[in-house]
C-alpha cells in the first residue's frame, strides 16, 4: 500500500478544521461563554466578588485583546481558542515526532481532531484551549531542554510552567507530569542536565507560582460553594479516560498491518520507556488526581472541562498505541484513515451549520422577545449559576450582574423577575415564588419562564400545580437545554 503524499494530508486536515471547528464559530454562546463576555466587558464589576477565581485567569486578557481587534461577537470571542488549539495540535504533532516516531506527527494531529473534547474546546470562548497550549508548550520546552541542556529551552519551560496555573487553578495536577518526567531523566542520566540545574529551573517556576498558590489557598474555604456535580464513580473515571479512542487507534493500526501483510520494523528510540512514561502520565495523572481529590474531600471537581489538560495526552497515547502495531511505511495512510474517521463521526452531518453547544440562549432570547414584543409581560429568569443563592442572591439583585451574565449578552425585553438558583424543593424559594405569583403574575394573566432546562421544568411544574393558576394554560418551547415556558389565561 503506497502511503499518500503530504499535501493530501494537509488538505484533509484543512477540511476537518473547516467542518469540525470553523463552521461552529458563529453559533450561539452557552452560559459559561456569556460569563467570558461579562468578565471581558466588566472586569471590575462588584458582582464578580462571588466568584473571585473566575476573573483571575490570564485568559480574559487574551479574550479582551481579541474583542478590541475584531469587536464583540461569538466569532471574535472564540478566535483565541481556535488559534490556541491549532498551535496546541502543532505542538502535539512535534512531540509525537520526537517521543514516538519521526513519521507519527500527522497521526497525532488527526488523533487530536478525533477527540470530541479537543474539537469542542477549540470553539469554546473559555480558558481551556489556551491552557492546553501552554501545558503542551511546557512539555515541549522541557523535552527540548533535557535533550539539549540549553538555557533558552529552560527559560521557555519555566515560563510555560509559571503560566499553567495562572490560566486555570484546577490545572495543578499537570505539574506532577512535568516533575516526574524531569526527575526520571536526570535520575537515569538520560540528559546532560544535572540535579542542580533542574532544581534551579523548577525552583524559579515554583517561586513565580507563589502568588497563585496563595490565591488558591485563600479560596479553598469556599470551594464547596462552587460544586456543581456529584462525586465521581469508577465508571465516571473510566469513561473520561477516553480509552475507546486509544483502543480504536491500536485496533485500526493492527488491522491495517494485517491487510497490507507488512512486518513490523525493529527501530525504536533509545528513550522509548521514558517517553512512554511521559505520555501515560499526561493521560492519567489529571483525571486520577482530580478523582482522588474529589473522593477524599467530598467536593467534586471531576468535571470534563477541568480534565481538558489531559486531552493532548490522550492523542499521544492513541499515537503510541498505534505505533506498537504500525509499520513505518503506513504512518501516513493510518493518519488519513484517522482523519476521515474523525470527519465522519464528529462532523454533525445532520445539519448544515454545526452547533458548538446544545444551549440555545440566543434563540431562546429571540423567542422571549418575539412573545413579549412591546408588552410589559413578566419574564421569570432563574439564575443558571449555583452561586445564585441567599445571601449572594437577593430579589433586588442589580443588573447587569454575574449571576445573570446571559441577560447581559443576550438581553430580553419584558418585566424581568429574577429568581434564585433552585430546581429542587427549597422552602425559601417557595415563599418567594408565592409572593411573586400573588403580587405580580396572577393579576397580569400572562408570564414567561426563561432559563436552563432543569430550572425551567421545575418552576413550570411548580406554577402549574398552584391553585391560583387553575384554568391557565402553559406551553414550553425548547432550545437545546434552554427552555421558555409560556403561561396564560385562555381568552
């Protein structure tokens, strides 16, 4: 089997980028992306005091620069993530060529595109693509430094290491990956760098992280206020390891070799074992450590986006697994198959313009405005953020504010009636809602509920069961996981 030349792979890569990334750029924001817009446009808003860890990320400076260049739009806000992820894929490809095989770069690049998480965060106006780029860059400079013992590479590594935690406080497990690889190479004398220089460079990076560590410690006491998921199970851990992609890459490489009836090559890098340890720790350390912390503390931080820093490691593990079965001459053919598979499976071919998220805040806001038009109709708006509970939340919460960031980016007309975060029985919320019903809603004869799916369903059921609204009708419009419920008195 003759492998395809370089330009067909480049063309396939461009087609994948166009379908998986570029065509999703204009779609509407999900709720956390409206937070990005809120922080960028109101960096010193007092309402951000309830989430001090959010505006602390360096990502918002990058997003603010993008808005200055291209204006305030979904596309402009997402461009930094797009460029960062493209650079991260390039770094991963370079690392695959260094750590696995010189011909493995294209396969690693398409393995990135075969991961839904990487495609997702490439179009997400959030810090995760930038975090993955900086983490991958830190690994690249670390490998280069240990290979060459050059101080320029050491400086690049120290800078990258100092930035990882500044992009997201939950990325701390990645430092274990860097420290393990560096210590093993020095311990096994696979580098000209000695313990003294290693301690100096790692010490400089640690010193630069002291202010971030202080901030992380100061926020530890309120970590429970921001927990949004239940404690993870073993099944959750196994699922988020994305082992199926690794298995697919290995099985596909084995099948390709069998079909071509080609034997394996004997060539293997001298430091193959160390490279394998680096790649496996990149894959396993973040999810295992965050799983362990969640179980030990009783406060779950085991969330898909918090594990994003491990995604490039999964692509490298898939490449490593394929390399165990793939003859050298078939690397390019295997890369093409991986790219075609990613395009076929992840291309959202049931629609012309794929959506970045299933959250239709933009479309739901348009529906609210269509129904309200020029009328002063009450619009109940439950906050989508778990922080919107007493005392941070109050009935006269001033707008614009963080707890209703979506209203700032996608404004709606009507008489806004703010509700706290509640989609389960809450006596205080019940009393508040009963007062609003008697004083503002029932006399009007018509109102809307506009919010996330779970909360809108909860309040729609709550109001429909009230005796005051006996004889009223209600109907719900769904926009992904954003709902608009309409209550009215039949005429």
